[in-house]
C-alpha cells in the first residue's frame, strides 16, 4: 500500500511540474504569443513581444456605452503599438498610440458601444497589457 501511495505521489509531482521556468517580469511565458481573454463586457491582451509585427481585429460583446481602457507597458525597446476602437457603424471612435514606456494609462470611453478593437504592432518589443472593460 505504501509503494502504491509513493508511486502516485511521484507521478503527480512529475506530471504537474512545468518543463520550463518563466523569467521574472515575463507576462506570459512565450515571446510573441499573445494571450487574449475575451468575455462579455471585457477584453484583455497580455504580450511579451520581440520585434513583433502583427495586426489583430477583435470583435467585442459589450452592452454598455461606458468602457474603461487601461494599458501598461514596461521593458519598452522599440517599435509602436496602435490601438483603435470602432462602434457598430464601423466609425473609429478612439485611438491610442504607444511608442514609449507607459507605466499605466487609463481612459474612459463614453457615449458609444465598442464593437471592434484593432491592435496593430510594428517591430514592437516590450511587455504590454491592454484591457477594455464595461463600467457599470
């Protein structure tokens, strides 16, 4: 019985341990692989980028005309990130350009319901967190 219990403990520890170790201050673990969390009335993107050029167009499922935008960027090295928001009529209602270190920026988007977020990066290197969430 003790041998079976010991074997189960060893197997559990072996399969639950991570193969790689994530460096300190690494948001997600993998370079140039964004993590996106999209739920009703919220959207978040986490990314550790190295010379990344990409474009994302993300449909949103928001139901309110008040949204909070937050961005954090640290370890900025190069390039830029351009974030824009469109309403249901495909009219651009908000734009934010990131081309330098931003410890924290927040802004209230009011008077329209966001339906699409466009994120464009050009030769971007840095660790970034972008969040949109409904204000109740």
